[in-house]
C-alpha cells in the first residue's frame, strides 16, 4: 500500500509531466526561450542567435510548425520573437494572427536568425541558449535546459532578470515547475500501486488528457496530414489486409494524432515528460483498447494512468532526450496497461514490459518528423503482441539479451542503453541529418 505522502507526491509529479503542448515540444521550447528574451526588449530584434544541444537540434529541424505551413527551427524562433508571450509556455504556438505569421516569415528572410550547435563538455541534452539583440542595442539572453520549460538564465544587458520573470510567469500561467519539491524517485511497484490505489477523483485528469489526444486524432482523420497512416488503416485497402480489429483502431487513432502533430496541424495535445508523441502513444492505444473492451470509467482511467506513469518512470532514468525512440517507452507503458485491461495480474503486466524490452529496445530517434507516426504504430503493435504473449505465460527471460529477472533492473538496463550506450549513435544520426541538409542545398 502506498502512503498518503507517496500518493500526493506522485500526483504532483504527474500534474507537472502531463501538460498541454501545441506543436512538437522541441521547436515549441525553442520558441519559448526566444519569447523569454524578446519579452525583455521594447524594440524589434536586430539579431537572434540560438545555440542548441545536439538532441534539440535533431528533434527540431524537420518537424512542422502549427499553422505556418513551414517546417523547422527558423520559423519557431521568429514566432517566439514576434509573439513574446512566455507565460503561454508550451502552448505559445497555439494561436497567432495572419499578420503575426507574415511578420515572422519576413523575419526568417532577413538573415538575422542564426542557429548553431552548443558544444562542450557537460552540455545537457536539452539545452537552448538565446542571445537577442534589438535595434537599440539592448541584449537579452535566456537559457532553457533539462526540461522543455526549465528556464535557468534570463538577463537584459547583463543584469539578471530571472527572479522577476519567474514570478510573473508563475502568476500568469500557474506554473510551479521551477519551485516544486524534488520529484519522487519511482519504482515499478510505486507505478503499479499508484495506478490502482490512488483515489479516482485524484487521477481523473489523465482520462481528460486522453480525450484531448483523441480529439487530435479525430481532427487528423478528417484531414490529410503527414503520411496519413490512420486514414490508410481505415480505408478499404487497410481493412482488407488489417481487418476491422481493436489493434487496427489502436494503430489508426495513435498514428493519426502523431501524423497531425508532426505535420504542423493546429492542435494541442497532452504531452508526457516533454513529448507530445509520448503523451499520444501512451494514452490513445490504452483508451482505444479500453473502449473496445467495454471497460468502465474507473478501469479505463487507471489503465491510462498506469501507462502514463510508467513512461514518466522510464524517462526519469533515460532523460528527456536520447537516441532511444520515445515510442519504445510509450509502447512499454501501453503493453503494461493493456495487460491490466485484459484482466492480467501484476506479474503478467511485468511480463509484458519484459517482452517489450526484449523486442524493440534498439529503435533509434532520428528527430521529430511526420514519419514518427510509423514508429508509433511499431510501438503499439509490439505492445499488443507483448501483452498477449504474457497473458499466455510467454515472457522473455533473463537469459535473453538485456532483460533481467528484476523488473526495475530490467528498466534500468534499457535506460542505460538509450542514455549512454547509444550516445555515439546519437551523434552519428545528427551528422547524417545535417550533412543530408547540406547536400540538399538547404
């Protein structure tokens, strides 16, 4: 049984980690960092220099920006400078006028925006550094690191403005991320126990979050975004080869929301651990499966929380950004929760997690982009296979690969692989991506 204090801490943690985001969280965070700097000056920007960590650069360079019809980092920087509303946090890009968009597009053509790689030892994998100089010569500087809204430095003409700005943003956005107590260190027992024991009214927000993501999926299915994988699965061709099954609908709902989000659709989703795709792919497969099974509201809510909290646990160990695709992480959460919805025991949910780790632990992240919907479908399909196998008593054993008998060690092995073991792969991926852009004349 969890203590009341553990329940309180985990609830607070989930409230911080499951938040709305408009557009991919990496360019949204870049826009936010620029908005912080722009909010300090009164004149138009003369130059905007932005340095990004390798992982931030990789994840922001190829994704659609909502409502712009444009991909990549420069338009996100320009919108951040024009809007200058850091109090909106990761919803900064959720609305702007046509006039503001045209001003932002014009700014990208003036050559005042410069994007570079932040190099050196000890650079956080999530690092955004902005130096904005306005036409009067004032210099505003901002730094976000560790989390997508984690402002760590803010100054104007060398004078610290951090305290003043934090107070204003906290009042306007009710955001307490920078002042919250140290997050509770999770274990699988805490994850599973909280999902089943926490008062229903205390976790009902996760069901509403899943409905928000379902709305994004339905919006996508009514339009054409990305690779339109969800529409393909629902088409005559998809139905002929995949059939009208719970898995098909899980794949369609999940992939369509990712397609829309990565292609710049004007939608807001509920993210998980700084990733909208993780929020989508940890909630929608579970919600869809629960609806297909006729699960009641309490079962559905607890299952969605189980999946979402397991993602937060893994990301505590893995880090916000890594070379391990987030769809692996969300797929693990879904496998655990789907097993619970199948009537499985805690041990069978553990078995499903082990099956996932024994299967898709090597899928790389090569940036945020429309084809993330394909990786989402891989995670969902593997989650169903993993859950079904575990329900039949088939579980990857400790003699196979990186799987361990102890579930927490098993998860740590995955995190170690993605965080440290794939570091060189991460650099190689970025090198390939940036070289390709140069070869394409970008």
